[in-house]
């Protein structure tokens, strides 16, 4: 059995990039990883356009830093998802937003089916909880967290005082926190 047969396909591609700067392996890895990374980053709170930018940056980082990968220290998926997680955290910090709980934890390896199902169920519960908010609170939360607007931008766009915007978001988040308390 050759060494390559003991590794996942992702690891084989990454080793080909690391050891031979193999563009075909990188292309295959990109095709495999890009949609998965985008989904991961979106589930961690990034809007789709930002998630695409992060994926591009992560793939470029993989190409540039493949020499740092050691399959005996980490799985390829863990190494790559850690790069994506760190890049997203960097962007959040630049925007001076709190780091979502999902990013504060180490993603480990690519999620398995039970993790994906659990995440889908949590997402459904969150959507239902958001739908039950008072319309003014729901609107502010959607603008802030889905629309990725600052409180000041929401105030400017809605014509509401900044204090009202902040209050509605705070009250809405409090209600969401209360409704979703039993999920974790």
C-alpha cells in the first residue's frame, strides 16, 4: 500500500500541491472545497458575497502556504477549515463585531451528517424564532445581521434614532436568546 492510499483524497491533493505545485490537483481541490467552504463560512454568519471572498482568499492561502501542511500533525480538512475560520475572524475583528459562538469553537474536521442535520435543525429553529419577533425588532435584526449593516447605517436608512435601533436589536436578541436557550 502506498503512502497516498492511507490519506483522504483531500490530503492527496494538498500533498500534490505542497510537494509538486500541482495545478491540476489544486483545481480538483478547489472544485471540491469551494462550495463546502462557502457553506461553512455562511453558516458561521458571513453573507454570501463575503463568503465567496473568504473562499478565494483561503484557496490562495492554501496555494501559498501548502508547504506548511504536515499530514501527520493535522487532517487536511482541519487545516483548511482552520484557515477559513481564522480568515473570517480577522474580517469580523476588522469590522469590530463580536465573534459568533460558531467561530469561537475549533471546527475540527469537516462536519459529518449528524452535525449537518443538527445545524439544519438549529437554522430552522432560528428562522422560526426570528419570524415570531415583533416586526420592528425582526427588521432591525435582519438589517444588522443578515444585511450586515452597522447600527448607524440602519439609523440613516430607516430614519429612526440610533438609540431606537440599538434598543430594538437588543430587545430582539434578548428574546431570541431566550427562545433558543435549549438548543445547545
